[in-house]
C-alpha cells in the first residue's frame, strides 16, 4: 500500500525512486533477460537484519514508504553498501533477484564468481607405468 505525498522533498525523492524501480521492473518484465544478473537467494537470505529496537518511528522503507514500526513484526534488512540503506525484506527482494546493485546508489552488492581457471599441465613426459 502506497502513501500519498505531502509535497516535501522526501516525498519527491521517494516518488522518483518508486518511478525508477517500477520502470526498471516493468522493463525487465516486458523484455526478460536471458540470464538473471541479480543476487542469489543465499545472498539475500544472509543480509543483515535490523533489530526492531534499533528502528525509530521516523524510519520507513524507501520502496513502499511505510514506517517500519507500523508492522508488529518488521523484517528490515540493511544493504552492505551503506548503513542507512534499510528496506523491508519483502520490498527489496524482488529488486535484488533482478539486479545485483542497490536501488539507491547503484553500488554493486554481489558479483557472480568467476569460474575457476583451469591451468594447463606443463608438458611433462607421459609415464606408461602409471596408468
């Protein structure tokens, strides 16, 4: 459920972020990639959880704009790029499954590991004794 704006700069920033997120997700839905570039489920599951005691009444999710403490049992995660990048897990999860970057500052959060390099054996003599 989205909150209506009150005309403040925070509301404008929220509207811009929402428009960017919606536009990006709609584009991904219309033209699905052949390979997902997002974060794996394991990365998302291991994001740092923010305890309810550390949340204040003025803190809200940048995606849905709902205050975290409006939920009796908030599940808030902190992205590793910045200590203030806090999101409801249910809001940030769809983004992270499609994008490996933070929606706020676009910093890369996860990179696909490079496949291990196969070193070619040096040209050694073949010994028929060991087969």
